[in-house]
């Protein structure tokens, strides 16, 4: 049991050192590591199954439009595709296929304002 507690203490000390060297708390450092793991998992799924944009589930904010992405088999990815202007939206359409016309008009109208 003593060996396990030494390993645990060493692990916590390592996390504390890395968090301090990046001016973060341990909580923030762990959250960052969790997010990094989720992103890597999404990338593995994307590379294995391919990806598409779900055009219908767009989110329009002040100066940007975000679209969720999913694999070709329908598994949602924890990744968003973001457009900040009309040119980047047009590049998205070229990369992932045309979106429905009514959505394209809505997106371009919101990005040009």
C-alpha cells in the first residue's frame, strides 16, 4: 500500500509542477488534459470514419456561425466548424459539399452584417 501512495503523491506532484509552470491551477490543468483527450478521440474517429457538417444545426452568434460535425456513420464529433466571414463559409461549402440554399442565404446575410 505504501508504494501505491508514493506513486499517487508523485503523480499529484507532477501535475502540480506542470500546472504551476503554466500559471494554472490543478483543476484547470486537468480540465485541459481531459479536453485534449476528447479532441484526440474525435480526430481518431474523423480519420477512421470521415466527417460531414450538419448544416441544419447551425448557431449564429455576433460575428460568427458555427456548425457541428459528425462522422459519416452518424457519430457526433466534439468539434465545431466556424465561419467568421462569407469567404470562409464558401470555402466550407467547397470542402464539405453544398448546404441547403435557405441556410446559405441566412448564413451569408448574418456574416455580411
